[in-house]
C-alpha cells in the first residue's frame, strides 16, 4: 500500500502545479487554455476507445460536458491568476462538500471548510487591498469569482461524468476536450502562442513549459489519479487528495515568491480537517 500512497501523492503534486504555473508562464490565460485543451486532446486520443466515444461525442450530454469543461478551466485559470496559489487551491477544494450538499448530506461540522474558506478570502483581501487598494479590490473580486466558478463547474462535471458509461475514463477526457480545443483554435487562429515582448529564447522556453507541463500532468498525473482509485481505500484516497493544497503553497512560494500568512494557513488547515472528516464519514 505504501507504493500506491506514494503514487497518489505524486499525482496530487503534479495536478496542484497549475495554480502557480498560470502566473509563472508568460502567456495570456486564453493561450494557456489552448495549450491545455490541445495537449489533453492528443494524449486522451492515444488511450481512448473510439467505439465508446462515438456514442457520446455529439450527444446532448457530450456537448454539455464540453461546454462546462471549457468554462471550468477558464474560470479556474482566472482564479489562479488573481489569487495566491495556495489560497485559490484551498478554496477550490471545498467542492467535495458542495457535492455532498447537493446530494442531500449535511452534518454540523460541514461548516468547518466554509469557515476556512472565509479566512482565506479575508487573508487575500487584506493583502491585495493593502498593496494597491482599487486595483487590489478588482483583482480579489475577479479571483474569488473565478475560483467559485471553477468550484461550481467542478461539481457540475462530477454529476455529468456520472452519466457516462464504460470503464475507460480517457473517453470522457477526450469528449470533454476535443470540441473546446477546436473552438479555441479557430478563435485564436494564428495567435495560439503569441511572442509578445519575449525574445525567441524566452518564447521557446515558455512554449516548452506550457506544452511539456500539460503533457506530463495530462498523461502521468491523471493516469496515476485514475490508477490509484482502485488501489487505495476510499478514506485514504480522499485524505491524500488534500496533499495538493500543501504543494500549491510550495509552488506558489518557490516560483512566484508568494508569502504565506497565518490566516491562510489556518484557513487551509480548516478546509483539510473538514475534508478529512467528510471522507471518514
């Protein structure tokens, strides 16, 4: 079991890189969105089953999945870009509680993650407004709106994906990414990876990071997440998922020099504690 625990922690370490990466890479959000959509489409195409895909690709549920998915990725990137990595990822991780609430579940300690999210929101508001008042307020509102949108669409994706049959999860990934990849490619046309003010060397570096990181996370990160689902007990699997919050803080600090305050730490800790209680029960 130790080996599977390690693989689960590795997958969460990879997937939690996004909040810091969105700020780190010098491409606009829409171009980063294009990179993820195209890379994930190509990777899922390798592992999917065509027969299983055709049943859903242009069905109403397939089209809804694609629409919600592109909205989910975009809003999450907006949230990540305007809030600190650890803060945004922590708030996003109250989505399991929202899923349970929609399923009719409620316990009094279910408010613990909500208190944690409130502390995180206050902490980031204080830091942003203190730095630049008007600009900070707009950035905070945009970031909170983005991450709440990402959380809501994640909940919708959970209920939508449950309607898909078959065991090959790559089929679902392909259906979710193909049409959005085509639409965004057509909208951007020849401006998919703009050079802007970057010199050629810096541009090539950022292209490599964008495509390479999405490739590694898309192929290995999600594969390990799928693989360990059947190898670990539900309580352990769910609890280990919160390791990504810790890594989001580490990436934000190391790549973007983001400071970690006590309000942020306490807020994230409350979300993790609440999440573990939810997993246990």
